[in-house]
C-alpha cells in the first residue's frame, strides 16, 4: 500500500515539474513575442511634418494652403537613426499676430514611446515631452515647468494629437469654370441637402434631394427629354432620371427605388409637387487641389441669401470635398462653424505672391 502511495506522489511531482517548465517556457515565449511586436514600430514612417488635430473643422487646420490664415502648430521629425529621434515642435500664431515658438527635442524611443525634455530659449521656459508613435499619428503629452511669470507665447501644453498635413495648392478658376461649378453646387443648399461625411449618404437622402430639386426646378432637365414632365402641379420622372442624377452628384446608384417623405415612387416613376421658393445661392471663395491625390478637390463655399431690404447676407459656409475623374462628384459636405474671413485671407494670399 505504501509503495502505491509513493508511486502516485512521484507521478504527481513529475507532472508538476513539467507543467511549471512548460508554463515558464510559454510565458518566456510570450514575452519574447511581445518584445518583438513592440520593437517593430516603423519609426522611419514618422519622419517629416505633422500638424495638430483640432476638435472642430479639423481639415481646415490641416490644409497647407490655409496656414497663412490659421497659423500652424505641429511636429517636425528631422532625423531618425535606429530608434534615436530628433525633431522640433513649433507653434505659429495665425493672422495678424504671427508669434512663433520653436523648440528642439531628441531622444531614444522605446516600445513606441519617446520621453525627453525641452527648452524654449526664445520665450524662456522649459518642460517635458512624452510622445507615442501609433496608428499613423503622434500623441504628445507636453508639460511646462513651473515659472513665476508665464511666457507670452510658446508651444501648447496638454495631451495633443498630430496627423499628417493635407498638402494642397490653390486652383485658379476661369469665370466660366466658376459659373458652371456654382450651378452644379446650387442644389446643395442646406434645406435640400444637409451636411454629410464620406460614406454616410442613404437612398432616402439622395431620393429626396433629387425629388425636391426637380420640384423646385433647380436642376437642368433638358437632357432627359420625355423622361420628365410637369403635370397637374406635379413633376413626374422616370426612375432612370433618379439613377442618373444620383450618379452625377454623388457617384453612386440607388440601391432600392421607393417612396419617401417628399418624393413618391410607383411603377418605375417618381412624382413630387411642383414647388417654388427663393433660395440661397453658392459663391465659391477658394478651390484647393490635393497635391498627393490629383482627383480630390476642396471648395470653401459661401451660401448667400438676398433679402429685399437688407441685401446680401452670408447664411452659412461649407467645406465641400469633390472628386474629379470625368466630372465632379460630391464626397462630403461640412459646415464651417466659424466662417473664414476671405477679405483677410485674400489679402494675405496676395501679399505672399
């Protein structure tokens, strides 16, 4: 009996020894795997310029063509040797102040993170920086050392995110090009198409957009011949007209033809009340081309209403992204919360020429 008990204890002991060994080897392999994954940060991919991401109208601050107006806060990574990184953080005030701060930093990154200190010799303050390089952006936690008197300018403090700038160039439009493009943009006023991000448009929004604009007579229908007619105070049109206008404006087809609030559908035809109303109209202030993707354009457009007594009034300002292959299509519309003052911007651009 004692012999049997001894053998059972021996077997259990051997099992525990091998189990611990396997667990240790497994943990060791896991640690090695984690270490490898941490060391695979491609720091070289972070070389160059990065600009501060802001909470509202983010793209406006990323456009290189608008730096003269908004100013610029960013990170420039100048040298990367293995994991040793050198660069600067800068902050340039927008018009009309143009105060500037520029501080250098350097250090060795470990596991996707760089921790170092800095000194602003011009504005006389010091501090610390922690940078995380991840997901094609830089997250920087910037602090300042305590001082008796705060500097009048400097790089920002806090946890900040930096993204690649959108390199753009300003496009000069002829009078005819501008007029034709404004005619294309006219149906996109806010009461007929609310702002939207890329990929957000639904059948309902497109169908009502087309229906209301045909009802108002804001889209040229001469090309559609007998596929559209006005009868008994209604505009009636073939579903092929809907499909063609959906592709013309947004580059997508209608997934399912059906009735919605403003636009009714039956047996291959849409009908909408023939409407009539005064409307705001677009005025293109600036057009920019994406240097790295020459199909993409950005417009800043004032939508203006003319009142009988007060005259012209800016109702709102849009940032509209277009794509141009054979013709322009609309990719997104965003309202600019604080409209750009183009009297100032145009003067600044003129001074730069």
